[in-house]
C-alpha cells in the first residue's frame, strides 16, 4: 500500500469533489503533524486520505465507516490504518489509543473548521 494505491481507492469510491477535498485536507494535516511528532508521514497521510472513503456508498452512521472495512482489507490496507479509521467515529466503540488515532480525530475536526471559515465570504461578515 502506498499513497498512489490509497488515492486509487478514493477515486474508485468517491465522486463528490467536496468529499475528496476534505480527505485531501485531512491527509495534508496528518502529514504535517506526523512530521512534527516524528511519526511516519506516509502512514499518517494515507490514513487521512482514506478515512471517509466509504461515506458516499455508506452515508449513514449505521454503516460508515464499519461497512467500508471489508473493502479496505480486500485492497490490502494495513490494519493500523483500518483501526484508526474505525476510531475516528465515536459510534464504532473503537477507542483512540495511539497517537495516529488521536491525530486523525483532531485533523478531521480542525480541517472541517478551517474549511468552514475559508468559505465565509467577506460580504457575509456584516451579518455576524
Ligand atoms: Fe467519517
Ligand atoms: Fe472526515
């Protein structure tokens, strides 16, 4: 598994541009923090890139991200990435115990906030 094969999975299962942008943003944030914390940038980056890959095919919390796991296993995605993906969603019950799992949860949140702030246009500010 490398970045190209991880991105190929994203391209196979995701067509929504905003969702792809979200996963690319989380990938970038994960790589930044992996470097900062002297962790494996490739591993952290791929985890961010793949974490919501099944949202389009499993768009409910009854399914996402659990139902995507068999697909990831079939594609040869390392278990460390799969466990981190499971842990990013509270309802899976998979605890966040590793630095990478905690990093994914944090990067998922912070990139959402940054994207929302970036989308606020200056002309909207008078209403706040
Ligand atoms: Fe998610
Ligand atoms: Fe996400």
